[in-house]
C-alpha cells in the first residue's frame, strides 16, 4: 500500500496516473478471480488499494464482496478495512445490504466493544432506512445496558441520533427514553456529551418525556462550571473545562422554560452567574483557542438568559458583558455582541441598559470596516430606539445612509421610515425625514414608504400646508429623484392651494415646476402628473388654458403609451365639457384613509432583518396623543400581548393612498393578495401576484457557537402522534372547496394563510405561518400527515421551515402535491411549537380535496346527453335535495361552480335557470369523467344537485362537497 501511494505521487502526468491505476486494477481483479484463495491480509491489502483508488476519483465496480467477507474476520485491522470500504463505497440500495446487516448483527451480539463500535459506526455512516429498520430496536438496548462499555454507549448514542435524524419514525419510544436521561449522570464525559446531543434532538418532538433532564443537566453543568481545569484533565481544552459539553447542556436547557423547582432554578442561576464572573477574569492563556472556547460558553449562557427573560439582574449583567465586547479588537466578537444586544433590547428588564451603549454603537456604525458588523450596529440602533432617543438615532442612520453599502440600503430606508413614523413627536419632523430619505436614497425608497407618507399627510390637516411647502422647495433642486416627483405631484395636486397665496409658489409656478420634470419621468409618474394637472384645473381655474394646451399637445393625444393617451383624452374632455360644480365633485379632495398597520412595517417583517422582529414587537411603546397613527387599534407592533386584530400575512392590509391611477395592468401591492373579490383599481404598485411572491426571508446567519454544538431539526410526527383535528376543521375546509386562497386558520397566537394552484393531477400550495405575538415561537414544526391509506392516493412533498419564528414574523412553506388516485379524506396539517415555554399544537384539515384536480371540459349538448345516459347506473349517480343556506344569486352560484372546477355548459339544459357542468378528475392512475346538474328553485329556496361519474365513491363525495357550498 505504501509503495502504491509513493508511485502515485511520483507520477508526472494525469495520463501516467490513469495508466498506472488501470494496471493496478487489472492486477487486483486477477487476484480476486484467481484459483488461489487469498488470505485475510491479502484481501485487506487489495481492498485498501481499491478504497485508495476510489478516493483518487476513479470508479470502482468490483471488490464489494471481498470487503463484506472481511467483516467476518476476527482481526481488528481486517474488519476495520472492511467496514471502512462499506461505509464509503456501498450504496444504501445495494443488494449486499442484507449480508452486511447479518455481519453487523453478529458484531453487535459479540459483546466485543471494539467490534461493536465498528458496527455502530458503519450503521451511522450508511444510515439507510433498511439499516434503521434492522437495528433501531437493538441500539437503544445497547445504549442503556448496564454492561455496555463507555465507548460503546458513546457510539450507540451518536448512531441512534443519526438514525433518528434520517428516519424519526423508525426509532421507537419506550422504557429506554427514561433511562437514557440518566446517562447525564454517567462518569464518562464522552458518554454524557453524546447523550446530551441525542436528548436535545429527541426532546424537541417529545418534550414531556425528557422533562426530567432539566435537573440532571443543571447538576452536570454546575459541576463543570465550578470545577478547576485540572479536575477534568482529559476534557479540558486550553484551560476551559469541557467547553463542548457545556455548550450542549446550555442548548438543551433552552428547549424548556425556567425550572419550576426553586432549588434547581437557584442552582442554575448560580451557574450562569459563575460563567459571567469567569468572563471578567484575566485569560489563562493568550492562545485564540482559549478565548474561543471561553466565549462560546459565555455567548450560549447569554442566549439562555435571554431565552428565560425572567432574571433582571442576569439580563443587565449580560448586557454589560456584551457592552465590553463592542470595542473588542476581534471582529467576530463585536458582531456577536451586537447581534445578542439586539435581542436584549426587546426585554423590558435590559432595554435601559442597552441604551447606555448608544454612543459606542453609533461609533461602530461610522467606523467599522466590515459591512456585516455595520449592519448589526444599524439593527441594534433600530432595536434600542424609543421616544427619548429617536431623533438622534434617525439622524445618525440618515447620515450613515449616504455612505451605506448598496446591499443594505433598502433595509435601512425601511427602518428609518418606521422609526420616524413610530416615534414622531411632530409631523413636520416626520415629513422632513421622509423627504430626506428620498433625497439621499431615492432608488431604495419603496412604494410602501411614499404611500405611507401620503396616507399620513392626507389624514392630518395640521401637516398638509407644511408638507406642500416642503415638497415644493424640494422639487426646486436641479436633480430631483422620481419618487420626490411622485410625492410632490400627489401633495400639490391635493393641497397646493394651501401655499398658492405666496407669489413664490403661485399656481402657475407650481404647474411650471412640476411640468419641468414631466419629460424626465417614467410612464407611471407621467400618468400621476396628468392626474395632478386635472386637479389643478379644479383648484386653480386660472391654469385651465395652459393645462388644456398641454393635454391637447400631439405628444399626449397621440402618445405611444395607451394609458397616457387615454388619460390625456379623458382629462381634456372632462375639463372642456363638465361644469364647474361637476368638476369640483369629481375632483374633490381625497378623504382620509382608514388607519391600519403600517405597510412599511409589514415589508420589514417580510425581509426579516436581524433585530427587526424584536424591536418591532418589544411591547415598550407607550400610548401618546402624538402618535402619528392617531391612536389606532393595538397591533403586534404596539403591544406585547396577542391581538386578534393582528394581520401578519397582510390579508387585511389597508389600500394605498388613492393616488391618481397608474397605467392599467399595474396591480395593488397593499390590497388583500388572497382576495377572491373583484379586481382592485389600478395603482402604482406591483400586481397582487408580485406581492404574494415577494422575496422569501433569508435564513439568519449561524453563530460561531454552532461549531461547538450539535443542533438537530425537529422530528416529524407520525399519524399516531398527532391529536384529532380541531372542532371547526370541517368548516374551515369547506371554505376552500371553491377557492384556492385565503386564511385557513387564525387565533390570538397564529395566523395560517394559503395560496395554491392546481394543474391536471399536480398542485403547488404555499402555506404562510404568521406569529401574531411579540414572543418567538420555539421548535416550530408544521407537518403534513396522511391518515389511513391516503399515502397511496395523494403524494405531498413538503419543504421544512425554520424551527424558530420571531415575534411578528412570517415564514413560508411550499408543498408539492400529486394526485395518485381518487381520494375521499384530505391530509392533515399538524402544527407544533412552544410559546412562552408552553407547548402548543393544533391539527387542521389541509384544503386539498378531489375537486382541485378537475380539468374543465367543454362539450356540445348532444355529447353531454349521450354521456349522461352512459352513466345511468344507480351507483354512478349521486343526488341531493337541500335547502339554500345563502341568498340564491345566479352570478354567485356560477362563480362557485367555476371555482369547484367544472366547465359551465350554456344552452344545454332546457331550463335556462339550471346549471350544467362537465369535467375530468385527473389522477396519475386514471381519469374520472364527471357531469353535474344544479337545479335551483328560487320560490322554495331549494336546490337539487345531481352528479354522475364513473366511480361511485367519487360521485357521492363530490355531491357532498358541492352541496355544502350553497
């Protein structure tokens, strides 16, 4: 083997290496096929060479059987090479798995600790479902057996963890779960470390089963923290006792609320105080490994303190400790300190302590070289902002915005806009701030920002004159951003009369100033300015002739853009034909807009900038008569308790200011994107589809402590693990039979929205989970469960979501759906999470019914009746006569039938009041033709519904589904 490696290194070209490899492979093949039986040493040598050649990047298609034979050897080196070859080269679907499983079973039963460890390592490395099914029941017994060696227990715990992550349903819960907790008391630190990783993963799915681990984890942590570096020599890393185990124990404790037992809680608080005290001690080594290990424990301790949020003294001490890191020479420490302080700023106990570091944070914003650290500093300023320091922080962020990196400018703009609105003590300062935003970073001021300032100016009489004067002055700048023109056009069109008395801003001057920007703007802005011009004719009759001349110009009446041409023609005709009274009525001042949650706030929640959620929902906002929202009803941004009126998915968001309409075809960003009602009026925002498919939230960056910990994703529950659907599940499901979009569920904590589309036998569904509280959801795990035989009828692939959902934040889950054959029961959606330490769970019926896979079919009357007669068997027909539960409106009925999925056929039924439809249910296995007839009797307020399909269960099921809609 050594000779082969040397020869390979001595090769001078790739061709020479390939030639040598092929020669060696031919030699090994001949040895394996030769008449002379090879001894164990020779097999080991040649198998090892094959493994080396594979690692060089060459394909190996033989030698697998020889490697399996090595597993039966009693020599460690031969067995080791055999297991190594299998772990690297054997595919989980290989035909040899059964032979390998037998060899592994023999080694696990041998009670030889070395052989048992090799077998366990192989199971963990391959990790196939077949291996999991073969050994998932044996490994827990080995783990808790009293006669198992420490090394075997350690390997068994890690092997079980690997299998559980790969296939949670294969690992049975039983007596061993209670006994595995007691491994936290094991004398061997390696066993404890492996057990903590396993328990942390298991308790996320079954927290109550492992609740007893809290006291044991606290006890073990106390012993580690209070020990000297010489006490745990084998597990001391650069003078830090067992840093990996300490971090894992702290992570485990974050899976539970604070201990209820006063003695345990007191001991834990003492541990946390000890860690904070040790952080103040001078370092015992100058090596970077020492500081890394020490700081990993410290930051995980602070995370636990923040998680509990119940010890004011510890929170303030943690804040002071982080404050010392803000000026540390190590960039990573400054980054982590800023990130942790963002979370601390949301606590009522530590908010004031965080504010004391405002000057240091502002200095970091100005001087840091690393853009990620500057972004965290901006996030912290945003999180620590309140009425006492709002003007200082906003001015600093505006100053930083002039030189900020382009990647974060939009987020900074959103935060400045929110702070200016949230903490404004007078409206003139708010208007000045937003106009400054547009001047400094106009390209990054989204439509939500200038929509919002228009809403507020329109709703506040006392700021309208000041806004008109300020925006008029801003438009006089030689270089003026287009967003400033939009704001100026709207405000002057509505309130320009308030400054018309000044000769410097007389009506002709206002018009000339706006029209000088006209030719430099986009089509959407020019459309808005044309609307401003017609408003001017109403406000300032003396400008009528001038404006009519502009509208009459060939560049407008024959404009290539249809929208601009139409506006010019209609506005010119309106100004010429309508009387003064009619003109005043049509073009009167816009009414105040209804007050709702700020759309800027909703956008920032979607972007999920670090620190955004905590600062938005910190519950520190005090009521004030100066609130720029004018005392709106409480929302998650103003109170810390859950509010039924909260709407994190934007399903009830306010419409934008009714600015003059933009080109037709542009939708409305702020309307209900799930609405099934009439289309919204044209506006300047993106289409509802664009709003719905807005950017996904990027995952939060992982902290360096992850290098010392072993987090695991939450496991999916099986059908037997979830509770029954909530009582109103059927009612919620019925709402989606004829529609694909809407709010599936909502309570004081959680809002679940649905948007879906189906084509033939395939579908895609987007589920939106909104946290309506100010408290982060922990262990958030939404899972789709197939009851009964549904797995063979409907395939649903789900994308995992983040296990933590910040207060006020929203996460999206994508489901890909395939209808394999007809089904009667919908899949279940199980949502589990922890809120304030208490487990929460609910089970809903996912709105996937058989009619979603309808393909509408058009057919003539003759074809319909011919097919109707062919489906005349009694079992092929389902009929219901029922009383109308809703007003009998023909248009609504028609819309529901189209939403149900069938095509409506005209001139087929002799009675024009009846509805006739046809369609095909598309499944992967077969197609099911369906004909329906709905006969309304308005006088009796009754319906008769008849359905005929080629399958009896489908007929009955479709009839039941559709009847419930009327």
